[in-house]
C-alpha cells in the first residue's frame, strides 16, 4: 500500500496512468524474489515498510520544496524530518538502511555550494531546509549507532572484552559478519561461491540497469511514463520555445535520481562485502527496479487510455477503438526500451523465474539450507 501510494504520488501523468503504474508496481512487490521473507516474522517486511514510508515522506517534502505558497518550506522541513525518522528506524532493523541516508547526503552536498550565500543573506527558508535535512541525516546515523552502543555496553564494559571492542569503529555488525560467516571485503570472492554469484546475477543486473537510467536518463523515463505532449503547433511561434517541465515532472526527476542511489550502493556492497545471494530478498526494500519493470510492462502492453468511459472497457492500450495503439505509442516504446539493458527483456519470463525462485527459496529456508 505504501509503495502504491509512493508511485502514484511521484508519477507525472494522468490519473489513469498513475493508477496503472502504481498498481503494477505494487503487484511486482507482492510477486517478489524475497518470497517467504516478506511473510515470515523476519526483518525484511518491517524494513521494507519503513524504508518505503521514508521515501514517501521525502517525496512529499520535495513536492513542497517546489511549491510556491508561503508555508511550503515549513512543510518541507517537517516531511524531511519524518523521512529521517523512518530511515533511522529502518536502519535499526537492517544496517543497509544506512544507504538511504545517501538521499539526504546528496541534498546536503548540493547545499554546500550555496551555504555561504545563505548564511550571508540569512535566508530563513533555505536555512530551515538545510537544518531539517541535516537533522534527518543525524536521525539515520543514530539508527545505525544506537544498536552498536547497546552491544558495546553489554559486551565491552564491566571487565568484559571482545576482539572488536578496541576496533575503530567497534561495529558488532562487522564482528558477526567476519567471525561467524567469514564475510568481509572480497572474502566472498572464492571459486566455491561462484554459483551464489550466478544466483544473484539476474536481480543484481536488474537493479543496476534500472538505477543507472534513473540517475542519468530521467527525462527519457519521464517521457515513457507521461507520454508525448500534445502541442498545438498552429498557435505556437516559430521557432517554438523549449518546453519547460511541470512541477510534477520536477518532483519525479528529483526523487527518482536520489531513490536510485541507495539501490546502486547496495549492489556495490553486496558484490564486495557480504553474502551476495541475499540481494534476492533485500532487493524488496527498494522501489526503483520495481518501477522500471512496471514501466516496461505498461508501455510494451500499451497503456489503457482514458477516453470517454475512463478506460472501463478493459482493453489495454486500445481505448474504445479496439486494438488501435494510442498516439505517440512508438515514441513511448523507444523511450522505455532504450533504458540500457531493458530493451529486449521479456518481463513475463522474468516474473516466472521470480516465482520459481521464491518457491525454491522457501523450501531451502525452511530446511535451514543455503543459499536463502
């Protein structure tokens, strides 16, 4: 439900397209390679909920950031702190929640170039936004540090010592990963683990090839979702002025770039520093690859266009004309298909593989067997 609301909120298109894309994305999250991990009493489901809720709060903050009414910056600050609370709580459940702090770090980094001017002019709105973003980032850091402090007080005080108590920083996560699972930087790169890398490759490839265009080609993705803009050339001067992005499009492009960054960081960490095969289940915490697949499904199948009866005929991409593709359909297909490695992808075969893997994974996990 949170993912549905998030995709509906940031999609720059008509209400019908927004609902189609949000519903498809939510269905993909249900049919997830995480499988039973999202149903079992495990950390994946609450982490996914909190992380996605944090992204939704952040999207609301950015919408107010691009708004023009007087109190928009105050709402921006409140939603930003709300995002920090959600990310911080998620990080207490899974340490990879710290990667969501990259979203806030990006905003802080881009503010540094204007910080001297902001302080010199005492711009109250900009100062409020900067402090709110900094506070939200601090909350994410607290979510990571708090379990470390609790563990340190339990295992490294009152005469107790441990091999990690004198380390800088004394991270119990690093201890558990290294001591019990022999996982660390490039330690997993052994010949015997090659099948596990092969098992993680499909989802890892999807996450990379969806994150990169989200960062680099947001305008193409925006065109694939929103569809071609209808312009009355008869009333336009020649040469026609360049089209400007609407506030909804600006929110979408701003959010999508930042949402893709934690996903890309997670792939890097999974490939180098921990059990690479668990990417198949912790991928459920990140929405960008779901969104990209949903765009591919909706575009290749043809959007159900709103025409007269608001698409109640149930014919995808046909409106009321029975099989006639909507205007600009080819342009949308090119825009969606050109997104790196997704051009020739058969989404139905991919989802069959996901369902099969989820069933196999459930049996392995129930039997305490790897590589679940």
